[in-house]
C-alpha cells in the first residue's frame, strides 16, 4: 500500500510539473503575441496619421497643380486603398498583411510622383502649408519606419518561439499561428539612395 501511495505521489508531482510547464509556455506565447499586436497598433496609429495628412496635402497642391489632376486623383485613390487595407488587416493572415504592404507601397509611389511633380511648381514648393504638411509627412514616415522595426522584432521573437522545440508542440495544441512580418513591398525602397553634392 505504501508503494502505491509513493507511485501515485510521484505521478502527481510529475503531472503538476508538466502542467506548470505547459502553463508557462502558454503564458509566454500570450505575452509575445500581445507584444507584437501592440507593436502593430503603433504602426496603425502612424499609418492613420499618414492617411489623414494626405487629403490636406492634395488640397494644398490642387490649387497650384490644376493640370495635374490625374496625379492628385491617383494619390487619393492610393490613400483610400491603403486606408481600407489598414482597417481590414489581420496580422496572422499573410494575405491581408500582403494587401496592406502592397497598398502602402502604392501610396508611397503615388506620393513620390506628387512630390516629384511639385518640383515644377515653385509657388507650391514655397507654400507654407505645403512645407508644413511635407515636414509632418516626413516625420510620420520616420515614425512608421521605427514602428515597423519594433513590430518586426516582436514578430520575429514570437515566430521563433512558436517554431522551436518543444514550445512548437504547445503552439500547435493551442493554435498559435505564425505572424506576418511587415516587409518592404516597394522595391524602390530597397534601392540605395545616391547623394550628390
């Protein structure tokens, strides 16, 4: 009878250790998932700010660039597409993240064309509203870049934990899915910028 009690006690201790081990790994996944979701929320705030600045930028440019209607419409269309993709994004769905990255890349290209065309309009370049909006947009772009880096770091840490053994067993049991990195989708962003003096 004493041997049976010892065996049951040992099995109970082993079961409790296993239970606490599973709980610790599960809680670690929850913390990592919340960290990358929070990091994405920071990107979302900056993207919303960027999307809110664009109509003001277009309105300011519209008065000076009467003959560039197609470019202005392209910027607004790209902004609306990016805003819609931002609202429908799911960080655990690669296709919705891909749609967001593509939409943001398209918006960046459209804004690039707008700023390139604005060079031909000296009055627009010197307009105080245009200067302020351009500075705010540049500041927001920098914040997006920093937020994207923090998000990608958090996703990498989460994904690594999801894939390593034996944590991957717990991840599979509780359906923790890999998150998607927010990568550069516009190849022109990867190109080296040449600076000439």
